[in-house]
C-alpha cells in the first residue's frame, strides 16, 4: 500500500484539497492537480503518474475523451468521481473507459481500494496488450515467410521444405531474422516486375 | 499508392473500418468532411454521394446547392489517431456538378486544371512544403492561450518536453499514413515547431498539407496542447511560414538544372523565378490570406519582405538552396500556413509558367542582407516589397489577370468578396493596442 503517484483532475479546488489531504495522509503522492481536461493530459504526459483520479464533470476536454487518450497511449488508468452515489449516476459512467468509479462524498477506504485495483487491472491489461502485439508481429512474420516460400518454390522450382531451408540458411549465415530475409526476397521479386510508374 | 476500388474494400475489411470521412477543402482552405458509415462506401466510391454545397463557405448560392463528391481513390488512408476497437478512414474528394463536370468553385479541381496546363507542356510541378506551427497551452475553458510549454513555468522541473513529445507523435502518425517526413525540429520562437515533408507532385502536396494541419491539431489535443497555424500569433516572436520548395520536372529530369549554366540554373528556372517574382504582389492575397499574415511579413524575423531572389541570403522572397542535380529547386518563402494550399500552389505554378511562356528574365540575385538597406537604396536597386497589408494585397490581386486566371472566375469572385469583407471587418475594429495606448492619452 502507499506510494502510488496520483494525478488529480477536478474543477473544484476545495474538493481537490480534500482528496489530496486524504491521499497524502495515507502515503500517496499527489504529483499534480489540474482543473481541466487538457491540463490533465499535459501533466499525465510529462509526469507519468500511476493513476489519474478525475471528476466526471471535467471541463475543457471531457473526462471520457481524456480517459480515451490515457488508455490509448497507455499512460495510466483513470478512476472517476461520480456526482452522487445513486445507481443511475454510477452506471452512467459505464462506458467512460474508467477502470473504477467512486461516489461523492468520497470515502477514503473506497477511493484507495479502487485506485489500487485500477492500477493492478491496468498492469494486467498492459501485459495482455503486449502479448497481442507480439502475436500480431509473429503472425505478420509468418505470413511474409509463407509468401516468400511461395515465391522461391515457384521461381527456383524448390519443394516447400527446400524453400524453407533456403530462407533458414540465409538467415543464419547473414545473422538477420528470417522475416527480414523473406521481406527482401519479396521486394526483389516485386522489383523484377515492370515498374508501375516512372520515378521522380 | 495507386489504390483500386478492390484495395479500398479489402482494407476496410482488414482494418475493421466503421466510418469514412469524405474530405474536401473550402475556398478558405478549411478541411470539411462528410462522415459516412461503411455501408455507404460503395455509393461514395461510385461518386454518387451528394452534399449541400451551400453549407460550405464560398461554394455556391442556395439555388445551385446540390453537388457530388468524387473520391480520389489514391487518397484512401486509415487514420492512425482514431478510437480503439475499430478504425476510421478518409477519402479526399473532388466536387462535381450534377451535370458531371468538375465544379469551378472546388479548389482541388482548380489545382488539377493548373497541373494539367503544366502537363500540356510536359512539365510536372514538384513541391516540398515546410510547415511551421505553434503548440500552445489551453486555459480552463479549453480555449487556446498564447502560452507555450517552454514558458509555462510549472513544467520546468518535468523531465519530458511536452512539445517535443507531441511532435514526435505527430511524425510517427504522419509516417503511418505514408508521409515521408524529411525533417522535424524546434523553430526559432519558443513553442514553435516545423515539420517538412518530402517532395511530391503538386496535388499530393496540397492534399498532404491539408491532412497535415488536421493531424497536427488532433495529436496536439491528445497532448493537452493547441496547435495553431496562425501566421503571427504573438507580437515580438517569429511567425509561422509555409515555405514551398518547388521545381519542374520533365519525366524523370529536373528542368531547373543545367550543369553548364551559370549557377547551374537553367533558363527555364530563371524564367520561372522571374514569373513568381513578377506576380508576387498579385498572389500574396492567396498565399498570405488573412490580415494577420502581414504581421509576419516584417523585417527582423527571417520572414521575407522584399521581392528578390538569392542563393545565400534568407531575407529575399525566393532562396535557391545549394543542392543541384535532381534536387535543384527554388524555395518560395512568403506563403504562410493560413493559406489554402490548393490555391497557393495553383497561383505559384501559374505565375512560374507565365514567366516561362513569356520568357521573363529575373533581376540579378541579391546576395546580401536586404534588411540592412534603406528604402532609397532599395528603390535604386528596383526591389519592390510584398504588400503591407491584406487590403493592398487584394488591390494587387485585382490588377493581376494572370493570378486571376489561375483561380478561375468562380473562385476569384468568391475569394475576393469574402476577403474584402474580412479586411473591412478587421479595418473597422478597435484593437487592444489602440485602447491601451490612446484611451488615457486622448
């Protein structure tokens, strides 16, 4: 517990002070306070906080837009402070992109737990995204290698195994990833076709 | 690129595109778009989508408002700054009349007309634009201020430069949509940035400038900053220009280059320079289209004031960069990013071509700093100045039939009408400077 770096976004300075005191007392570090959405983004980008605690009525750039940027660019998770604790007002924030919601008046234990949960969820989401990214690249590489194999089979009259071996040997000899070798082969193949248009 | 209909349909499926922006630029150079769901794509690609032209500044009168959008397939681009989960794409469109001919009020169609005129002589214009802009902070109401990140003191302790970071993201995004960014750097004034992109043909260059401004604004906002292309956003600092490097090609050959000629510049290059210089006063209203533009064109800030050319000095309007061979080019330095890129390129191309057609000879180049000269010396050298304000520029435009022809009568009429209105409105305003200076004195 403690030591998370928090960015506060709330148009109301009294409410900001309250929350800041609450968090500081528990060992959290409020790294910056912004009173409008664009300011939240500027602080978030420069200070890289662990979590943003935002008021749902953020002015300028709205809370949803701010959260979309924070999530898209994987800066930090956000939790929202709803105007009231009614089911209606809390559920209205369902599609906000926030990883947690607390109602006003803000209860310290709930705020702290929600923040910690959001940070943990964000970390896990990030790990999954990394994994997906890696898989995507692998898939792309696989496709390129398959295509290059096809070209080699056709052009050099090789069997599939021979074509693969050809790529593999080149990759090992030149210490270059196989996908890169495949890319080069495809490029060479394309450029041997008549060019589409004259160069500049 | 060279995208076909099938390519577009494949990419729409592959990238899970949900919305497509059909973009066009109005006479003022503002990017407008009609957003369609992907279900309308086939109709849009057939050029069957209609829009109400009267809703766009400077287009048409109410009674002739139905216009058709004809997308340029080559302009199909997946926008990298779209939301997560699905993609958005854009197509740049030409505007056509219901009778099926290019609409005379469409700046893009008009530039195509000029490009075709050059093409009829076997010449292709190549343009490399360098666009400058400012990144400003916003205030609580999301309004832009003229505070830059460098001056906004409370960020001094932060390890990350907000503006540099934003610019890096811009370059990445532009790269993703196929721009070849040549250079991107911090400019003279605090908070000022420049991104220059690689040479391309005139139409592509104009498309890119329009797209560029949109991309820069969107990405700046994602960094909590406001990007402004206003030519002179604050007194006392350098303004933002849009230098246009340009050359003419015949196939793969640069016709501005001639190895044996003095300065290795061909006769055609000299005629082109002479043409641009001789119509500079006439086309300034197009390349520098707002009252504020003329506050940039003052001495002391690397912005041009005098109509001259030079190989070395940056004070004249045209500079000849040192590179020769295929890279031989002229850099026209007066345009600013408030201009409509389609119109600006059309008038510069036309002026240059006119110089070639009539065999104009430019005055000798000036290789010293013109800012140091007195008005008497300048007039002795026969060096004229660019117009001092938009009113003067508009009067010059009215006198210049060649520039008028480059715009076509429809655009010329709408443009001058709107610009005179803008100038009169500005002229009649009482500015802050006046009240702060005179209210108590008189």
